[in-house]
C-alpha cells in the first residue's frame, strides 16, 4: 500500500518534470521566435539623486510583448533564457539597444548613463567584452554613458581573467555596479579589490527599516562600509517616503524604486526625466 502511493507520487513527480521540461523547450522555442519577431523591448527606471534633484542613471529592464499574453517580465523568462543559452542572443539585442539609446541620449545632452543588466551566462562568454566594444563603436556610444550591472555573486565568483577584462572596461570609462547587494554571501574584504564604482543595495535590506531598529542598524552599517571603501551607494526597491527619510539620515542620496518612479517606456521616461524636465521629484 505504502509502496503504491510512493510509486504514485514518483509517477506524478516524473510527469511533472516531463511537463516542466516540455514547457521549458516550448518556452525556449518561443523565445527564439520572439527575438526574430522583434517582440522584446526595454523599459527604463531612473536612479534619482535627491540632493541634485535629477536622474543620473536609467536602468534598462527587458520586457517581452508576447503576442498571446500580457507583457511578460524577466522573472518569467530570463532563467530559461539563461539555462538554454538564448540569453546570449537576447543579451546581444539588449546590448545593441542600450548602446544605441545611450549614444542618442548623449547627443541630445541628456547627462544620464544607461545601465544594462548582465547575467553570468553572458559575462562568461569569451567574446563578451569584444561584443560590447563593437556595439559601442557601432553606435558611437561614449563609454561614460554606459554602466554594467553584475550581481553580487557574479562579482564574488569572478576569476582573475574576468576581473582584468572588467578592469580594462572600467579603465575605458564604463561604470561597473554590483546589483542586488546583500542577497548573497559577500567576502566584504574582496569588495575593495574588485573593479567596481557603485553598489546597489538590495531592497530586502531596506524593506523593514521603518519598523525595525535592527534593520536600520544593519542597513546603516552596510552603507557605511561601502562608502568607506570609496564606492557609491544606490538603494534599490525604495517604496515609501519614510524609507527615503531614514536612508537620507543614514547618508544615502541616490534612490531607485516605485516610490520615485516605475519603469517606463522611453518616451514617458524622457518626458519626465529628460532635458526638459524641471524637477524630477514632483509628479
Ligand atoms: P534587478 O536588476 O535587480 O532590477 C530591479 C527589479 O526590481 C526590476 O524588476 C524592477 O522593475 C523592480 N523594481 C524597481 N523598483 C521596485 C520597487 O520599488 N519595488 C519592487 N518590488 N520592485 C521594484 P524586473 O524589471 O521585473 O527585473 C527583474 C530582474 O530581471 C532584474 O533585477 C534583473 O536581474 C533581471 N533583468 C531585467 N532586465 C534584464 C536584462 O536586460 N538582462 C538580464 N540579463 N537580466 C535582466
Ligand atoms: Mg539591475
Ligand atoms: Mg537589483
Ligand atoms: Mg534583482
């Protein structure tokens, strides 16, 4: 009896796995087709310096305008794109778009970098840096108009070769940021040796600062450490005015999150954060 129900569970489990595998394959095919059909697009979300009262970086966030579904967010397809390798082609498209956008914005006098999210799978491609340089050359993108976001765990796992390539890119003027800081296990001493300019503190470190004294203490210590190493701090996922108030007391001035602005299509972004925008904080 127990054996039967055990086997029953195993069969359900295997059927589930098979369904998932089939689903993944279908999604992978769909991703490639979507790329060919031009269904991907970028939205932009600002990092706002509340002291300077302006947006300093626009983070490019990929979306999929799937013909049969609502707009799909990266959580639903990026992991499959990474696992299947489609992320390399998708990433190439994103890289091209970001370089084109950053070049155009620089020509239009918009003093904002465009930040691009890079997955491990992309960064570990032997020709990643070459392809990035080619994309920048193709569009005439000033290196200072681009920022790379790599996650904390990617930064910590970097080998010497990758570190040198990143260093060379940074020497050319491209900024490097660590994304989602506080979600992995950082060797904090290593932060100092990495070729990086900025650290984006993950929203999970900020979520409870209004209600928890411990959360405030941890957040403030992390901010002090990063600033003490001479790196810029950005706080991600800021959702309330109360969080901004506390973080300003802690010493933070650059924020990204729904409280300041949601990701938006380029025309809406430019209307609110472009050269003609007077104050980015009202609205
Ligand atoms: P991320 O790089 O940490 O981006 C921040 C995510 O948080 C974005 O989700 C953004 O829309 C969302 N967000 C911003 N403000 C708030 C807030 O106040 N509250 C909450 N709850 N969320 C907020 P999104 O666009 O769904 O992207 C999710 C993740 O997918 C990104 O996390 C990034 O890791 C990945 N991703 C996005 N675009 C790309 C891309 O072009 N290439 C690659 N490789 N990965 C990407
Ligand atoms: Mg990011
Ligand atoms: Mg992040
Ligand atoms: Mg994230």
